[in-house]
C-alpha cells in the first residue's frame, strides 16, 4: 500500500534492514533529539560526530540515553563535517545528516572532489521534499526548493528521476509526476513549457521510467480535479499528482513554505545525487521534521 502520511514511514521501516546514520556536528538538542527518536523507534543506528562533552550535556539535560549513540569526538564544526563524510566513505554509515553545521559547509564537504560523497563526477545534487498537507489526500513529492536556482533540461531530468525514486521508496509503484509551468497550454516562448513537453515525451518513449509523467501543467490542474473538468483537460496526471517538478527554486520554495507555514503541513527532505541519502534540514526546523527526514533517508538508503 502507498504511504499517504509521513508517520506511516515508521511502520514501513520495521521490515527493512536497519541503516546507520552519521550526523555531522550533532551538538544541538534538535538534531540529537531527532536522532534519538529515530534510534528509539528502531529506525536506525546512529553515530554523532561533534564535541563529546557538549553531546553528553545535551543528553543529560533532555534525558536522552547517551549510550544509544556512538560518539566520535571532533569539536570543530568544519572538521566534524569532514569527519562525518569520511566515515561514510569508509563504509561506516548509510545516511549522512546535517547537524548544527551551516548548509554551505555541509554541502562543501559533500561536493569535495577528492574526499566528498559525489556519486560520480557528473552527478547532479538536488533537494527533494515530501510534503504532508491537510488539504490534499496524499503526500506530495517535490523538487527543487533549496539547491538548484534555475535548473536546465539535464538537471530537470535528474530531478524527475529523483522524485520518482522517492515515490517508489514510499511504496507508490507508478507515481503521477506533474511538470509545472504557469499554464497547461504549450507556450513555445515559455522555457518551463518547452522543458516540460520534452521531459513528458522522454517518459512516453521510455527514457524516464517508473512513472506517468505529464506537462506542462499549471498548479490548479496539478492538484484539483474540478479545475481539470472546467478546463476540459484530459491528462493521466492532472488533478491527482503524486509529484511536482518545479521550473525554478522560487516557485518550489514558495510552495514549500506556503504549505508548512500557512497550511501547517509537515515535511521530510533529502539531498539526492551523493553516494548516500543526505538529510538537509534547516537548523531551525522542528525535531519532528528532522525525524521524518531521517525516516525518509532510511527508506531510500540502499
């Protein structure tokens, strides 16, 4: 059965082999709390890289059992992040997680050509977010809200494959992928329409597999069946999409923040394109968001 709520991931993980998460500069209560929650639920094993005294102090203050973690001592933010990446490369972890380290340092460690985590020299890093919103009957998987400002066609193809991969991990066997533009009409002067039409045809020809892909589609017809009926739009995706590929970071970021801030939605988020799933949440994100992101990474991890 497809996973339709984020907390359903916890039950889905019970039948999977437990993965080991390595948290980079995990010295804050939100990160440690989320990792501890995941360990307590039996979702993962965990290694925390950071200042051991600080980690133990946080655990004592919040009544976390510190013996549940393996701790690797490194008090410096950058060195702790590099060390976490090194542990992944040594085969001592299946998932990387961002702790209190800044996003630019976290990404720099992943992107390092000699010691980083890039799956290949030509790999494309992209951010995938799974959103649970009270106003839609199932999860919405979207890209990219955080990393690629203005993706070109090659990047959009990679992003499409990443959201399909995420959908499969969430037990959605044949996800419906909507390629977003400002209109569902084919407008040659609008690059989002052109790219969407190309990607849609690539999927028709089997160059993109494992999903039903259609576009260009405007937001209303992506998610609302009534809008499709009014506009007399026939599409295998419209009105019932599982995934949305955004044409640029502005549209994706606004959608993501509108759902979380105005609609009180919840989310899980990962970076794809590295050797392992990389949890990238904001330092200000809630413990629940980080826990959901860990669960998603454990589902995706091989």
